[in-house]
C-alpha cells in the first residue's frame, strides 16, 4: 500500500493547498485527490514539480507499507 505524506511536507514548508496547487499547476481538486491517497496514479512531471516546490525528494512524500 502506498502512503501519501503530502500533508506532512506541506506543513513543514508552511504551504497551503491553494498555494501548492498554483505553484505546481494543478487544480486544488486534483491535489486533494493526491493528498487523500485516492488517486490511482501520478505523472512523474507532477511529482517532480511537487518535489521542486516543496524542496523534497519523492520518498519524503510517498511511502510503502505492506498490507496485512
């Protein structure tokens, strides 16, 4: 199971959803889908831009947990 820790990184950077969505170039609705882990996929270009804006690595926002 993939865990999305986007909220954690946004809090560390003191960045709102609206600000991140604007800087990344995606809608707040799509960002919300990513944050809640309901998305089925993410484009590498979107992931790259999120990492650029939040000054982090993909592993800072995505984690893997083995399902029981």
